């Protein structure tokens, strides 16, 4: 597959998508988190599949009050590819930080695939999936 040479602005905007998720998580803002996704975006986590912005919002709202309460998330792009003018793929490495942690523990370290699309001038997440770096 041939990749497209993106503009510097598009490259920067795509590289910034994970930070939008990090920022929403830092505020435990399920609406901002879900807003990074396309209306029909999907999120796959180990044992979990959610499709659509509303399902993602509902899951994250509950998670921020439950298992993710007090946590932060981190992630940095380790690969960015453009598949066309309005489609790209990022691979990130990071994970969930428990309260007080500054480094992701080995049991919470993940790598993730992000399929991003440009809609109305903004890069959004069409599909997200993560997997443990160190499977049990």
C-alpha cells in the first residue's frame, strides 16, 4: 500500500489525537473522551467492545466513577502512517497510571492501534484497539 505525504499540519494534528484522549482522561470527562471518536467509532479493550460515541461515553462515565477513578493515562505515538488524505493509522505505547504512579507498571502497559479519519477538518478516532504489552 502506498502512503500519502501529509501536510505538516495534518501530521501534527494526527500525532495530537492521543493527547486529546489523555487530556479528557485527566479530567475524567467522558463526553470529551467520546468526542474524540467519530459518531460510529469503535473501541476495543481486552474483553470489551463498544461501538458509537454514546456507548463509549456511557462506558467511560461509569469507568471514571469505578475502576478508572483517580487514574491517569499516558501514551505516545511510536508509528504514524497515512493511508490517504483523510485516513491515518497510529500505533502508541502507554497505559493506565494508578493514583500516585508516574510510570506505567508492566501489568498495565499497552500498545494500541488508532485508525483516524479527517471529518469536517478535524481528525477523529474511527477505531481504537489496545492489547497488553506483557500478556499474562
